[in-house]
C-alpha cells in the first residue's frame, strides 16, 4: 500500500495495491497489522456507506466531538468525489486549513482523516457510493456541522450543490467554537 502525506499533519492518502485480471481486480483496502507497522494504529469499530444520486451532492462539513470524536478512512466504491478535511484543532499551526483529494472507484485512493478535522465531500458523478470506517461509534449528541462554504474550500464545482437541511443550516466557520485542541 502506498501512503502519502498531505499538507495537514495526520491526514494521509492511502492507495492500496490492486491485482487485476480479465475479471476485474482485488485489493486489500485495510489491514490493521500492516497499517500499525506503517505507524497508523487505528481501531475501527463502525463502517458507513452512502449513496448520492446526483452530481454536486455535498455532504459536510461534519465532525463528532469528544468524547466520541472519530477518525475516518474514506473511499469511493462507485463513481467519483472530491473529499476534504479541515483542521479544527485549536492552537494547531494549520488550524482552518484544508486539503482535498479526488477519490474514485477507478483510482482506488482512500483518505485517512484523524479526529479533530471536519470532513466533507462533493460528488463528481451520478450514483456515487462512499464507504468509510470510523474508530468511534456514532453519537448523535456529539454530532456537529460547519457550513460547507465558510472555510475557503475550492470544491471545483459550479452552481448550487445538493445539500441536506442539516448542512444548509450549519454554523459558519467564523462562528464555530471548536471542541478540539492541538496536542502538538
């Protein structure tokens, strides 16, 4: 597996090796022991799967606050998306900075996002399926969102994205009081 750093410390791009033939391909998308050897020791407890029918469906920017903060490993099962992480750890030298990567069924890339980051994505093709692992269970009382258009992210999309009511009503970044603190 290829592991690449991004501009944000702790956020990694993982690209599993694919073994293909005329039938298609096989890849190992996660192996706890191999990842621990690479310094990525994450204990995932929940898998999530979303389907977005329309191009321009934007989900995010979401977080789950302590004590149920979540790290996520995000990949695309079908279609394509632009996946984004924003540092929200108070005191971090990269607080408020974002990074984004194209994830698609074709490229097989994954984005590992530690706790302390907002997460969101916008779909690039119809019928996009997103699969992601979390290292903490969903806790509705710790669920939060920040407005998708308040962090200076270049989503690479013209027009108005398709949003949920929750995302359309999310707090703006400048009004957001992060529950996370950088421990650098």
